[in-house]
């Protein structure tokens, strides 16, 4: 698999049933680890304080009925049969829905989008599958309203960010809850006064090991994930069947919705508050949609309907059957999973449960890394170090800063709460908030992307929104009992995202307002006495047109630049992947004899960036191919009248134009190509990197003209001399006269984040020795 090309496992989705079943098996470890461990803590959290388990069994039957219908309506009906179909070219998750809406309603939050981006294959494929223009009258009005009002666009982005922040909060709470619940099985195997001193240290030790192993990548131990979850599901379903047959074969009657009514009528306010515990039975449901890009719709549907759903129902029924015949349970142990496990099996089940909890935690941690990468790609999160832990498995990434932050927060809530009740309250609110955000975004997708009637969208929101709002209210009422944690975490991350996004937009607006034209640069040449030096200069900029202020600042203070100058813009677009053959957008700036180029490199929000050496090779080779194919005609009056976007040409990477120009580079220790003694005297010292002997392998046909050959020869010479990266190091300050809030956000908030995030040189994998930073103050 070529990671950079964006070609990954989606190509297997149309293959045989054997492939589909293999993907379904693999999805058990990645997608369902969290959902499958929910029987560990649902009953224990539900019966914590709000309701009591009485002789009539109305409470336990009511809870089982709620669990059954919640599992049936939310994961099965909503996600498996509806939401999974709202994929973004095979990708899922909150940002996939937002990306779909951005394309269909043109509400893109990225400032440097271009019309040329709509010609990308995945964009056009989406347009071919579903017309981008709504066919209903209400859909047209809704699309027009969203495009006209910036407030609504910002609200939609805010909604997506809230869902993202709650996923990050879930990445803190789910490992703590799953591991602590699994370890709580020790309470039945030792004295009461001992186990409370053992549970927290053991849970913390497991969590530290879990986070410490993240940098190895899940692919190294991932082959164990599916077998562990499969063993766990078979284990809980077998125990469930045993408990049903042995204790209460008639427990199936509790599946009737009538028992939900009896439960609420008897327990009233306590029953409503206990819904926060019942809600935990669907934790991890969002993973079915978020991890869609790794598998396929059919494989996830098969895995859930044939194995996960029946196993969970049997497990909950088995626990209810046991509890219906055991009303006097030591309150110190509450009503948990392990009390229903036969005594001889408790130790083996405990080991399997801990392994399953680790697998479930691993899935949500990896999901957190992925969603933060998407946020960073779309300019909504500070730049972080992203390490790709596998060259074969798409999406396997590790973010060290986020990993250690999650670990510290996870240990803090584990040590701070020390019980599943408050951990469950916190986790439940995070889970249900993400689901509410998905429901809201799905209603817009139904109208704008699927072109269905507004009545269908309203029915979707009312039906699923009512269910989720009921659980949301029950979770929110536990604010002081743990539910404040996801709200506090989400608020902090939301502030970070909003401040970064606002600061990024303001710096881009400054660049746009202060960019200069090529005519200005050419007019300055004689007066400044600009000198051209050997080599290629890459000017990194966010602009897709015009010359950035940072370069004009540089050239007016130091009137010299390289013989070949490339204005390089690396940007993300609102599709998950950009094909390698569409990676580069290249064009000339000004007359061709000036050797000024603009290169726009486009990545999807899930694409992988190549390292610096491969990127340099692709960049130079693509410029050479552009010269060969697009330089046949000299400048004409028509060229001058065209906009800069119209003169850009799509060029692929080296691997995509095998019949075009190929680049060959050889390291040489001694530079024998120097023709004069002067050049020999100023050659690089031996400690420097060796020079490159560069050759372009040009195909025989078609023939290229003399001007193109001269341009290629000059590009080859410049590449031999080396590449220098010229980056802007901006200090952002609010303009005088700005409001106090803006000064606080820009001067302190954004500046703090900018200083403590990764520099652009790092995210671009720029070699330090070849980097030149130009400082400039931005008054925004």
C-alpha cells in the first residue's frame, strides 16, 4: 500500500464474501472492543443509588427492557442501518458528516479553497453518485440559507467541534471506566478491607502500560485484538445462556416494552435518574461509524447483527435472570457482572475481561488520535507530532503529546473517582452528546446530500433525538456526581480549537490583504539590484494566489533569491483522500524566463504526508513534468488575461507518470562538475551533506522544444545545488483599537498555542539545516 497516495483498504470492499467475512472478523477487535465490555458496568451503575432491587423484580425487568430496546434502536437501527450509509467516500465519523455538508452546501471553513478542488476525483465521484444540488424546494432554501449566513456556518462548525471534543473526553473516560470495571472483579476474591487498596493501583498500572505501549502501534499486537473480543463475546453469551436456563428461563418476558412503563411508574424520578447507567450499554456505538474507513459497511453490519448484538442481549438477559433469583446481595459488592459468573470461572473470566477492556480502550485511544489529526488538518487544532506506526495499515497513528495528556487525565479521573458510579456518569454524558451531534448532522445530510423530504429528516430527529434527549437529561442531572468531567474537558478542548481556528483565519486574512503582485516584484528588481543565487528556494505559504507578505519582507531586506523559486502551498481539502495523480497543482508566476513557480500540494483530511526526501523528489519531478507537458507554447496575450487558477495544471507524483519524466539522484562525495577554480574554492566543506548529481530521464516522445529543455536543464542544476526552505515565523498581535476580548484571544491565547505547538518546519518534515525562517509581526 502506498500510504501517500491514499489508496488503502477500501479497494477490497467489492471483493468476495471471504474478504467481507475477514473484515467482519477483524472489525471485532477494532470497532467493538468498547461496546462489548459494557456488561461489566451497566447494571452496577444503574443500581448504584437511585433505585433498589426488590422482590417483585420490576426494577431488574424494567432495566433489562430498557437495555434491550436501547441496543435495538440506537446501535442496530440508527447506526447499522442508517448512519453507516452517510459515509464520505468510505470514511465515517463526525468530520465525515461535516465534510459532506461542506461540499453539498459550499460552507467550507477552510479559507484557501479553490474551484480546482471541485475537480478532484472523490469530489466528482460524490457529485456523480448524488447530485450536489438539492432536488426539493426546502433543500434548495436550506442550502441557500446556509451559504448566505456566516453565523449558521460557524454554528455548524461549532457543532462538529463539540462532537469532536466529546470524543476526546470519551478517550479519557472510557479506558478508566473499562479497566476499573474489569479489575473490580477482584472484590469477590479478597476481603473487603483489602480490595479497595488493590483495585486503584492495579487499574492505574494497567492504564500506564496501555499508554506507554502506544508508540509501538496497534499493528504489532493487533492480531490479538479480534481473538480476545471474540473469546469475550462467546464467554459472556455462554454465561448468559447458562444463567437463563439455570435461574430463570422466563426472563425473556422482560423484553416487552410494557416493563419499561412499569419500571418508570414504580420508580418515577429515581428510575429516570438511573437511565444514565442504562445509557452505558451503548458506549462505543459511535465507533461503528468512526472506524468505517478501515472496513466496509457490509462487514460492520454482519459482525454486529450476527455476533455482537446477540451476545450482548444474552449477557444482559443472563445477568437479569441471576439477579431475579438473588435479591439479598451484599451491598458492599453492589449488583455487578462478576456476581452472576459461576464461582469456578471467575478468575479466567477476570483475565479475559481485563484483556477485553484493554482492547476496548485501545480502540478509543486510536480513534482519538485519528480525530485530532483530522482537526489539525482542517485548521481546528494546533500542530502536533503525528507518527505513523504502520506502513501497511491505514490510520495507525500515534501522537505523543496527546497520548501523555490522555494518560495523565485518565489516571487523574481513576484516582479521583475510584468507583464505577461516577466514572459511568461522566462517560455516559460524553457518549450521548456525540450521538446527539451525529443525529443533528444526519438530519441535514438527509435533506442536503440524500435529497430526501424534510418530513423524513424531522422524523429522524424527533425519533432518535427524543430517545437521546431523554438519556442526555438523565446524565446531565448527575452533573455534580461526575458528569461535570466531560463538560469541563470538552470546554477546555473547545476553547483551544476555537482560539486556534480564529487565529489561523486572522493570519490568513492578513496574508490575503497584504499579498503583492508579480508586477510589484518585477518592478523592484532594477532598483534593488536583486541577485539570483544557485539552488531552489521553497517559499512556504498558505496563499493559493499572489505573493505572500513574508517574501516581500524578505526580498526588500535581503535583495537576493534562488535561481528557481517555488511558492509552495500545502493544504487540506474536504475529502478524505486525494489521489496521487491529483496531488500537485503547478503553474508559472510571471514570465517563464524568471523561473518562478507556484505549487499547491493537496491532501485529504485522512491522507498521510511523505517524508522530506520523498517529498522533495516528487516536487522536483512534478515541476519537470509540468515543464515538459505544459511549456510547449510561449506566453501569449490570452495567458495574461487568464486568472492564475486557470493557468494551474494538475500533475501527479513520480509513481503516477511512469511514461513521463523520471528523476535520478546520485550522491557524490567529490564535486567534479565545477568548471572554474573559483567554484572549487567555495565548495561545501566535507562535514556538509554530499551534493547530488541529478539527472532527468526524459521520454523520447513527444519531443519538447528548446525553451523547455533549457528550463529543465536549469531546474536540474538548481536541484544539484540544493533546496532551501524559506518559512515565515510570524508574531501575531491584535491591532490597536481592538476589543479586550480579541486582544486576550490573539495576544495571549493564540500566541501561547502557537509557541507551544509544532512549528510548520516540523509538520512539513523540513530538514533543519536547509531551513531559513523570516520573522514578521502580523497585526490582525
